[in-house]
C-alpha cells in the first residue's frame, strides 16, 4: 500500500502546470477523497468510502427528464473488512493513477490504467489486480464516487466512428472543417469535452446518425450532408461514449435534432434506447450522455409494405430476437409509449427484421435520395 | 437468369458519364467476361469461366519478391453442371451489379452487393443467395478472374483506422492536412486508390503503424509525429484492406519505411506477417497490398530484460498461443529467417506475451519518449 501516500503527498519532481477549470475541479474532488481517508485513519477511525451502487435496482427511470438515472443507494467500502480490503486498496491505487494523469496533463486507456496499477504487493504473493475485468469496475466506482465523467478522469476507451457535414470544430486547437473531409471523414476521438473540442461554425440543421460505417459511406458518397444541410455521424455499431457525448453536445449546445437511422431489429432498437435514455450500467452518466429528444427515423416495420420492398430484405427473427424484442418492449421508457409498442408488435407480427442496407434492393441511392429525405419532410419518425 | 442480359445490353436510362481510366479498364474486363459467355452460348457451346483457385495449395511464397502470390491453378465453373450452375449464376449476378456500380460511379458495401443480388428466382422457390457468406467468396472469384482489386470493383468493407502526421493528401478533391487533425485524426476510408486519394505534400520520413486506437491516442497526444517527423496510423487491430493499401502506397510511391509497433504475441506477429507478405486468402492481391520492406520495431521478447520491466507486464502464453506461435514460426517466410526464429523462440522461452500498453508500467510516455525513439535511432528492429 506504499503508493497510497502519493495521493496526498505532492511528487517532488512533478512539474507544476496551470490546470484547466475542469481538471482543478476533478483534482480537488480526488484530494477531498484522500483527505477524508487520511483524516479517518489519523483520527483512529476506520477508513471507508461510500460508493454509489450501479445496479438495476438502484436505477430510476426519470419520466420527466426522459432519462435513466442512478438512485441514491450507496454501499460502504471498508479497509478493515476482509471482503472489501482489496477493493479499497484498488480504489486508492486507481485514484492515485488518475491524480498522476491529471497532473501530467495526459490521458490513458482503460487498459493503461490497469497496467499502471498492476503489481505484486511487496512482501506478499498477492497481485493488486489480476485482470482488466477487475480494474474497469473500480474506475466506474471512482466515477460515481467523485461524480466525475471517465473523460474527466483522463481515461478513454477505444475510439470509433466518424463525422462529416456542415460544421467547423476546433480539436486541440486545430480547426477541422467537416465539409472538406473527403471520403474518410473526421475520426471521432474518445474524449470530446469542451476544453478539447469546441464548435466554431455550424450551418447544419440536424444530425443524421447511422449505425454502421458502410451505411455512412453511402450517405457521404452521395453528399447527403451537403444536399440536406446536416451533419453525418456513425459509431461503428453501438456508439462508444465519445460518439454519444459528441451527439449530446450537438443536441444541447447547438440545439440540433439528432435523427437516428438504425436497423429494424432489437439491436437497432436497443442502440436507439441507449442514445436516447442512457443505459443501466452507465445510468450515472445519463445526464451527460443521454439525448431524450433523439428521433428514430427508420428502418420501420411498416417499410416492407410502405416502400414496396422485395422479399430479399427479410431476415427471419430468431428466438433470441423475439425474446430481446419483448424485453425491450417492457423497458419502462418503452412501456408507456404507444408508438413504440406498436412498432415492436409490428416487427414481431412481420416475423422478420430488416437492415438499412437492404434498401439497396430498391436502388443503390434509394436510402439517401428518397427514403430519408421523404421521412424527414413528413417528420415521419418515432420519438 | 433474366438479369444476365443487363451485362451486355446497355441500360436505356443509364446516363453516360466519363469513366476514369481505372473504371474503363475494369468495365472492359467485365464486358469481355460477358462477351465470352455470350459468344459460347450463341455458338452452341457450353458457357463456362476459368476461376483462379484461392487455396493454400495454390499459394506460392515468392522469396525474391518477399510476398505471397497466387499460383496459376484454375477451376472451371460451368453452367451445365448441376454442382456449379448456381455459382455460375451468382457470378453473373454480381458481375452485373458491379457493372451498374461502375456506370453509376457509386460504391457499395459487401453486404449491399449481397442484398442487390438476393432474390427468389422467378417461377421457383430457389433463392439466388441465402446469406452473405455465400456472396463474399463469389466477389473474390470475380476479383481474381478479372484481375481487379475489390476496390476497383467499387466494393468496400467496413472502414477502420485513423491517421495524423506530416503529410497533406487530397481525398475526393478535399485537401486533408494531417498535421492539423486534432485528437481525432483523419478516418481512413475503405477505398484509397489513386483516383480517390492523392498525396500532395509530405515531409515525413517514415510511417509508424500501431495496432490499436488506444496506443495511437498516446502517440498523437504526445505529438510523436511532430517531434519525430513521421506519419502515425492505426488499423483498429488487424488492419483492414484500406489501411494496408494506403500503407503500401506510402511505401511504394513516397518511399517511406513502414515501421510497425505491435504486441509481442502470436497475434501481433501475424498482423506483421500480413502487412509484410500478404495473407493466403488474399494472396492474389499481395502485389497491391503487401509491404515486403515493413519493419517490426517491437514489442520484442528481449524487452522484459532490456527495458527492465516489472512482472506486471507478463501475460502467460495459453496453449493456443503456443500452438499459433509454432505455426507462425513454420511459415515459409519466417522459416528461413534466423532473427524471427530467435524472436519466437525467445517469446516461447519467456512463457509470456507482452502488450504495447504494458510499457505504461515504466511511465505514461515511456513508449513515445524513450522506447520508440531509441529503437529508431539504433535501427533496432526485425525485418
């Protein structure tokens, strides 16, 4: 536990740097946490932490705000408890790493933080961490305990997704004109907080978010964003936090509607649900990630008839799909929502799912030139 | 088979457009293929195709060129053969789709091509394709039969990977200054052929290619490419074709050394092998994808001792790792290579693998500020 002291004692060789407002705030929370532990220890009291509980039972559906929230349940994490001592030590180790990261103005991957803390405790055969699966939840504990986003703790996950469209942004001082990003686009970073990314000039009237890079390519190649004055994003499947956070900032700060084009299957519905209301495992971050106004443009269960699609688009629902569809229909935020109940029922009645890419059976650019523009014009979407 | 005719008869409503030299070449090969089939049919002969064989036994290790190549084995695909008639029809269907794509100057994903051709044959219950796993190999058949890259057939896979560094390129007419791409970078497109991507201005002296986006973030955050005058790329794991092709163009056209920083494990060695020599399944494309001069900078088996790493970096080799390592050591292009034989032996003797991210145990920026610069200076790499 030798490293623990580094939390409260400033490093002798640390170069002082001017911290951003965000970093100062996070650092003072970290120091507060450490001070509290030290104070208890020096006062002869048991060092312990109150860790908010990240479970389904402590997740609340806030109907008014339209997002999932974490309840106020907390669990104590005590040093003098055989079952909790290791986790207590792990929490302190990660807190120390994060302090170092903030002071050095560097960021690290989840895996990097794991490696940083992984070692054999001196004089024992006990490892601080055995694998990353032990490490990631401890970081989430710190997020909720400090009330800081992972991004504010200088930790990132794999970055995925890309963007083009009628917006200029500034990323670490570099001006990125998303109107001139060719066929590749601007790769979305993992940390998109306002001190890193600023929006500079935006004519776009909305954001079209699509599920996959392959679909995004079609829209970019047809210059959909130019013809329809919008921003075009994808998250390479389930969008990672960086992508969700950027969409939320575009929604909140620039007041742009976020329009989602996803597959007509339980996975597409789930992606939409996470973008809109947040997820149970990250409920504590919904207010910084969820976009309650996000809209689901398609693919819709009615499209097989309405767009006169051929049988080629049908993919039979598996037993697991049917089970997932019913689970999603029972989510509190879908439960009271007549339109969504009808949508899921319709898909189940169809007995098949449909992918965005299936619209190519009509014509290669049917999706960009007819389907999406017409739905947008009619405001024909699910909320 | 009604669609077959569309290969040789021009569409009445097709808008003529000026084809690029590349597209004209591909189209004339396609028309040649179709003409041959028609000629045989009209001459009362059996329509058939010669499809080069994409198997291990038809893969040749060209020691002199340092790449894997496809041999000259071919298999006939006949229309009047019960076992081959369906594949013959599938080949014609995809050829027809590709002709449409080229004429429309559009590209499609592999999945899009599958959907485009998927339908029930009129008057029967037979589907042209049942799933994408049937469709992708037919496209590869066409690639080898026509001698055209998939990219030249206007077909792409999922795009992955990003780039920053001392280079300006032009992507579909947009100038991309990779020196000013912030923390996110330029997202690598799937098709990077010279008519889409041109290199404009490049001061960089080499390319550092890393395996993962998380490692790339560390190098970009530390502005490694600026301090070391290079280009920095990643391929989000096994680099997709777009990334490999771009690296090859940087190597061949700009004469930049491609230096790889990958994990010290069989997966890292395999990624290097594919970048350098090509893969068996894509042997027919090696001359346009493989980079025989690529170098493997690390992580090396000797690094545990040489860099005085802690035990935290060790990840035990699994039985499968050991099996894979021996398979890779027996590849003809590693077999006669003393340095690589020693490297793999050393890793097996260590009994553990090491990831690039493990270097964080030394210091957060050890990898960017010491490890890589020192190895570069000493030219300490495997070829």
